[in-house]
């Protein structure tokens, strides 16, 4: 249930961002965001098409599903920082505090994940 809700929330977010923001896809943040929307849907599709345990396609499915999930996690973090840079370019406001907070948050998440 959580996975379906997540994909629906991402879809709503994608629709809102495309309708409400300048989406000319002329910077890295916007292009990466578009790619992330596609990868998230592809991840959901691979989850829905999961093969039975022990079948011949099971290990290939697992590798594809793991790679897509890892790509979403890494690209999402990168997209946060490219968005911070895009915000700085657009508004000339300092994003240093937010960058420090995000670095601390990511370090905490990695620390918790590893232990």
C-alpha cells in the first residue's frame, strides 16, 4: 500500500511541478527531475512485475529492481543539490544554510543505514 501511495504522490508532485513552474528543462535540476519521475515509474513497474521466488528471471529482476532503487536514491540527493544551485542562480539568495542542513541530514541517514 505504501508503495502505491508513494507513486501516486510522486505523480501528483510531477503534475503540479509541470503545471506551476517554468519547466523548459533548460537546467540540470529540471532534466534530472524529469528523469527521476520516469525512473520511479519504471521502478514501480518492475515491482509490479516481480517474478516468483526461485524462478529463472528472479535474479535478473532483483538486480534491475535494486539498481533502479539505488539510482532513485542517489539521483534524488544529487537533484536536491542541483535544485539548491538553481534556486541560488534564480534568486541570488544564499543557499549555504540549506546546503549544510542537507549535508548533515544525508550524513545522518547514511550513518543510520550503515549501523
